């Protein structure tokens, strides 16, 4: 999924910055993802390994993503060893969540 055709028109992040943002998400997933689930079609649940600065990193990325893609709803649940990240969208953006879930699943399967 190297092309970004799945990024919706409603995203206000400048086009040239989109690959960098996707790379940030990919790095977070590959470094910290411990599990993922899709409890509902419009909701993705991620568990990320905690550690020094991880919660701040997640909150910063979520805040910046919310600024450009207001259709996302992020809920961060800090824990001692895990940080829960719930990502929800409305029905019109289900395909975007599908693409994000696919990227996440790819990171989960990587060594």
C-alpha cells in the first residue's frame, strides 16, 4: 500500500507531507504494536508497548492526525506496560479505517 490513494479528500494535510505521516504511523506500529483487534467495523483497537516517552509520542501523533483528519476519533488509554489506542471513524470513512487496519496488520506480521 505504498500509494496513498486511500487517503480521503477530507484530509487537510498537504499532499507532500502525507508520506512522512504514514511513515510515522508505520514506525510506531512496527516498534510498539503488541496486538490489534477490530471489535466493530468502525473501530480499531491497538495495544502498544509502553516505555519512556511512548505515551507522549502517541498523544502527539494522534493530536496532529486529528488536526488534518477530523473524521478520526482517537481514545488513548495509558497503562503501566501498554498504551491502548482506539481509533473510530464514521461510516463514510470506513475504507480509511480498513486501510489503516491493513497497514497495522502488516506491521504486526513483520519480524
